[in-house]
C-alpha cells in the first residue's frame, strides 16, 4: 500500500528503496544463517552430516514454498500444493519401485509434467469459472488427495538407490555428502528466481498479481499468467513429492500430510515476504523461510526443548515476526 | 468467456425471467440442490427418507454449521479462521477434563478457552495487522503443541464428557426425532442472523469487509470490531467442539481437526465471499446441511475414503461454480 513517490532524473544507488525491495529477503537469509550458527554452537559435533541432514530434509518444504510463492505472486493461492506433493510422491513410488536409475529419471520427468498439466488445468478452471482461487483449490485439495489415495492405498512403493542419491547425496538416504542436496535446492530456486524477475512471462506474473485488470488492459495475457503460474507451481510441488520419496525411500499418501504441507507452505511464503494480495515478494525469500521453518525444530530440540513446547514456540515466533512486521508497516504508513 | 475482463456480469435484458429471479434468489438454488441431494440419497438408501435418517444428517451438520458460523462472521470481515478445528478440540478437551466438576463448569470453562484463543487471534489481526491466515494458522500450531503437552500433565484424567453434554451433543427428543444439538444450532442461528442483519455491530462487520479504509475513515474502530469478531468466532468454535465431544462421547486431539476445511467450504457454498463484505448466515446453514447430506450419501455408497474425498471436492467445486454462474459474480 506504500507507493513510493516517483522522482524523475534520479541516478545512483537509492539505499532506501534497495532496503525496501530486498530488506525482507536479506533479513530472512540472515535469520537462517544466525539460526544455523546458533545450532552449530549448541550441539557438540556440528559437521557435514548435520548440514546434509538440514539441506535434504528441508527440500520438500522449500520446493512447496517456491511453488506457493510463484502462484501467490501471480495473484492466486493454491491450497492443494500439499495434495500435489502426496500425489506425485505416490505415483513415483509406484512406478519407480524396483526400477533402475534410468527408468526412475524418466518417471520423474513424466511425474513433473503430469503435475504441471493437472495444476495448469486447475488454473484454467479458476480463470474460466471466476470462482476465487482459494475455493477452487480447497476443492482440489480433496480431489487430488483422493487420487493419491487411489494410486497408493497404503504406504509402500519405492525408488532406485541412484535416484535417492540425487536428492540426498547417499543411496541409503542418510550420509554426510551435502553437495547434491544443496545443488538440488539452489539450482531450481535460482532458476525460478531468474525466470520470475527477468523473463517476459515471469514479469507478467508480477503484473497480473499486482493488478489483474490493469495488466489485462495493458496487454498482458492474464489467462496465460494464471495457467502458467499454477503449472509451474505444480511442477515445483512435484519436485517436493520426488524429494520426499528420495528421503524416505517409500511413498505415503496421508491426507494429514497434504494439509500440513499446504499450511506450512503458506506460512513459509508469508514469512518470506510474499504478500498474499499478490505481486509482491520473491521465491528466494520464500525458500529461505521454508528452510527456517524446518531448521527451527532441530534447533529447539538441540536446546533441550521437548517437541510439543517446540511447536508452541515455533507458532509464537511466526506470530511475533509478523507482528513486528505489522508494526513497522504501520509506523511507515503513519510517517508518510 | 474467451476474453477475461473480470467485471461482474449484469443480467442481460433478453435473459429469461426465471434466470433473473434465480440470480436474485441464490438461496433458492441452494435449497433446490439440498432437496435433490436428499432425494438422491433416498434413492440410494430408501430408509434414509425417514425421521431417523434425516435426524442423523442434522446431527452431523449441527456442529459443522456452528463452526461455519464462526467462519462466516470472519469471512464477512475479509478474514478467515484456520484455527477453528483446534479451538474446538481444545475446548472439548477442557470440557471433558472438567466434567467431573459438573456440566455447567465444564461447558463454561470450555467456552472460555475458545473466547480466549479467539481474542488472541483478534489482537493479532486487529491490532498488529498480522494476516488472518498466518495468525490463525500459528494459533492452531500453538494449541496443538500446548494441548499435547497438557494432556500428559495438567489435563490428565477424564477424557469422557458428562452425561448432560453427551445428551446435548448426541441425544434427541420428541421420540428420537429432533436432536438436541439442532436446538442449540437453531438458537445460535437466530442470534447470528439477527446480529448480522439488525445490529449496528453486524453492519460494521460488513463495512470492514467491504472496504476497510472507508470504514476506518468513517470512524469505525476496526481493531475493536475485529477483536470482538474473532472472540465470537472462537466462542462458536468452542461450542461446536463441546457438542462434537458430546456426540462422540470421548475426546482426543484429532476430534475436530477434520472439520476445518468443511467449515470453510460450508460458508463458501452458502455464498459468503472469501474477500469479505458479501454473504449471510442463512446461506451457510444451507451449505452445512448440503455437506451433511453429502457425507451421509457417501457413507451409504460405501465408497472408499479416496472416492469420498474426490466426490466431496468435485461437489464443492461444482456448487461454487454454479453459485458464481447463477449470481453472475465471483
């Protein structure tokens, strides 16, 4: 709501506007670094094993946060990203079970394309039906979770050892090699960030999310923006499903997992500086917030806090951060 | 529909009169859907079309309807409460624990939990301007952690509710025809409908949801209105939780969690806009009844959980689409 006054003919670095643009994202990354540093100081042997553990186990939530961020920036919200995660997880677990790495990779590509196609269809339905995003995706949350349950009625299935190593760095899913997980985290994240900020389509998502009528009137294809944002979001949710398959080594399709992941993805993007009203924020901030949300639990358990209290603290911390942000915003509004 | 300017479609002059009438009376469409669903369920299971069959649906729908009332009130302000499921569970937990001390104390303390949690939500949203989704999501997480921990310590003991609460939540009168919880629901409905339509406070809820800036500039103290709205929502969720505990007889930490998304769905099916300012509780009542009949129908069909979820989702989607079509807006 704070439109900066336009000043013509200004050159050089404008620190205030830079801070306003990147301050929140930088802040979240600094928070993450501080958290990890604090974690390293509380446990006696912090090393590559812990880094690998954090990097790989936060992958599913990071992918979902990126998925949600892209969709919300384009002016939507997808409550079904968690369902898409368990559907892709279930399909991949069924098809990859006992197969070679080559077959697994083909399956992975097909699963990503399937998720993109389904979610693109959801975006199309939202546009054509004029039903709000949150309502349509509330319905698809159930539908897609139901499909997942049909594909995989009880936990099971599997994948190839090589495929597990791609995401986790080891064929058994646990190890000290953190490079693969970091690569799998940063390459898709930076690719998505670059695509959002520098491609024609990516910028059209920001335009549509910021004001869809204005974007439409200035020639942006708002239907395309809706479909593309949901399709790319679906593809990232599929990456999340594949990552959790690689981490656990078998598939699972519980509805509770789906709704839980959805809620955490929404929490992650808001913490990451993406405005739920659309058009504001970045996938990089959302991804960092996803890791922060994950890292909080090992940090709190390293401090000797029991898991239930840890959950209370986690919830309270999220609220506290958002309250501070709200007060800062309020003061800025008053000042202007 | 090929070019998408998102303006509300005005009813065209050459539209048939019934279409215009339906656009003006969307609740009639919902009522029609409800009747059709009841008849379809009757075809699937003929014994359903009896006093006891319909009674079961109302028994199912009452807690959902009350919880959806909380959702309706908040959606009118442009908010949402994703903690209703956990608030209901927490209230039921406290009510069960206090049941040995008498039903009145149990119910009062249970409602207190809802009021308190709701008020905290309201402070977050109204004073600190935290996004309602995040605020209530975090509240939900806090309550899960808190009550899991408390159930091993302070709240250890009774997990069954008193006979009075059992009767209130699961019993019926008039020869097993009308469930008591329907009576509670009816009372709550009258209060909500009257409150929203006839009181100044109710109109303020619509005003804030319709245009928060205009409401503020015309002197509405939004933060006070919001705190009260979230507190009332917490109270309603707690009431629904206690009724639910009465129906199941015992409480656990998963008691009402599965009611969260249906409570949003009931309000949405009933035509309350998720963006605020538009909607009514009478629509939500129909929405809750439709979802209740739907749940009964799916049980009769004996379909697996997967099919149930898919059909449930498809019907929510179809109804929302129908509503948008009939009223010509989103």
